[in-house]
């Protein structure tokens, strides 16, 4: 089986190609957003009771402009030309309306966004084929306060001779999925060792009564790591509901994406792309994303490009200054230059002629002798004799009339220190 790298989500076929620069350009072209933009810029909102600007008028005290983009709070307001592309991205892994709303609200907004996402979810033919059953309320586990305290495991498959091991953290709802060639205990131990090396050891592992989880080898593995093993009731999958829910989520994704008969490498790649979005989407049960709860930070995603970045702008300015400095031509042999003079009491620059260059250093012949300087310590200078004397007459051959003779200035006496009587101090003698 071809190994899938953990940088799976950074690939050249990424669906996102929209950043804040595109939002800025399309905002000025959008008929409604351009009007709202001008009202926010000049703070001259008229009284609006209906029409396309009503949604913006109601939020006028919360609208701002950042680097040419219109924002409502921290969310970028998307022009109508870019909305279909973003809706396609939100539904690329067949999220339901609730998850699409949660993901969208973390980054952007436009009027009637919720209605548009609900309509998209209800009109998707693949989503309609695999709608979930009505909700049942089984007996629930206690909710651990700390992430990675209790994890749930389960298998599903086979799909094209491949099984899939699913792991769910009960607190953060972090979801892991591993493609396996078998459901043996050794396979489970190998994947758990990888996960534990990344996130640490949980206190409790919950499974069903499958052979891979009830074997003595698995019990010994958990016992050695001081991990408590809990199992659900036989023939009652709901007792391991966290893992069963994770299995259901992944199965629905594979069905909606028509991947049930796809090659294993294709299935694995699409599952990782699904997990990339799933982990960064706020979960209804915890009102936050699994990545934020488990990792304590908000990972950077493709949707982060929508938010104007002052860091990118400052980096571009620094790069342009560096490029401008590198474009300065280096002096050649025989060129007249000004070399930095570090002698005390002398002007900071002295003229000279380049003698030779060697590995980034330049030897310059000056009035003080040959000196070695870096290119940053040299300035271009006109060739000797190219400057005319300033005393040349400004027009014709007429000479300037002589001025009055200089007046001698009497020499000033050198300042002297004041004279005073100094006496020796009275020192203490024990």
C-alpha cells in the first residue's frame, strides 16, 4: 500500500484559489458592496428601511474596512461574484448545513448566508440519498473536562479489501482514521503507538468487544501504558456511541463522494482531505473546532487567506527593498568610487579608484593607500576631472569683479582654567 504523507492537505490541486486581494477587487465591482463600502468610508449612512443595503444598515456600527476589504466584526464580507465558489468549497466534502454554517461563520459573511447554505444542503442529490435517521437519545458517557482523557476506537469496512480504524477523542471530537490491511491486534497497536507518540497517553480507551480489542496482547499493551480499557455491551453498538458516530460520519462522506468502489490510495487521500476540514470546523457539541480544543490554537487553513494579512504586506515591502538594494551594480576595475573612511577626524567618504575585486571584497586605491571595502561600503562617484570649478564665470568669458579684501579677524585668547587655592583634605586617622 502506498504511504500517505501527513502533509496531504497541502497539494497542488487545492480547491481554494480566493484570497483577500480578490475580495478587495470584487468588492469595488459589486453594485451593493461598493455602496456599503462608500457609506462606511465616509460615515454618511442614510435611513434605509428596505432594499439590498438593509442588512448592512442594521450592522453599520459593526462594519469596518481593512486593507480594502469590508468586514463585519472579524468576518470578511464576500462579494456576490465569489460566493458560488466559496459555497462549493464548503460543500466539497458534503458537510450538512450546520457544519457549513459553523465553518463559514469563522471566516466570512454575506446577507442571507444561512439560507443559501441550507438551500445548498437540501438540493444536493447525494446528500438526500444518504440522509441520517431521526435522532435517538441513548445513555451517554460522562464528558471529560480535559482533552485526550478518553478515546473511542472502532473498525469499519472492508472497502476494496481495506479496513479502517477510527479513533475519536470524547472531549475535543478530534477524529482520526487509519487505513489497514487487517483488523489484527498488532495493527491496532501500531497505529495507537503512532497516535500516542503525537498526542500523549489518554487515561481511558473505550472499544467494543471485537477480537482485536479483547485479546491478551491488547490488554497487555494498555496495561503497560497504565491505560484503563472499557468495553461496551455485546451486540449493542450504542454503548460505544462516540466511535460509532465517527464511523457513520466517514461512511456517509465516502458514500456521498462515490468512493465506496474507489482504489485504496484514492480513498485514503480523500479521507485525509475530509479530516483536514472536519478538524477545523466548529462542532455543535463543544461550540469550537476539534483542533482548537485539542491543540489549543487555530491552525492555518486555505480559508485563512480570505482575511487581510498585514504581515504579508510588510513582507512584500521588505522583499521589494531587498530586491532594490541587490539591483545596485557592483563597481568594476578602474571605476571611480567613494570608499568609507573610518579614520578619526576625517570625512566619512574618500575618493578612490577600484584596483580589483575578489569574493565580495573590493580593493580601492585612495590618497591614504589601498584599502579593502565591501560593496556596501562603496558609493559611485564621478571620474576625476569631470567636475568643473565653481569659480568659473556663469556666462561668456567675462570674469567676476574682485570682491573686497578679507578682513583680518583678531585671534581669540585661549580659555584658561580659573585659578583658586587648593588645600589638602583633612583625613580621618583612627
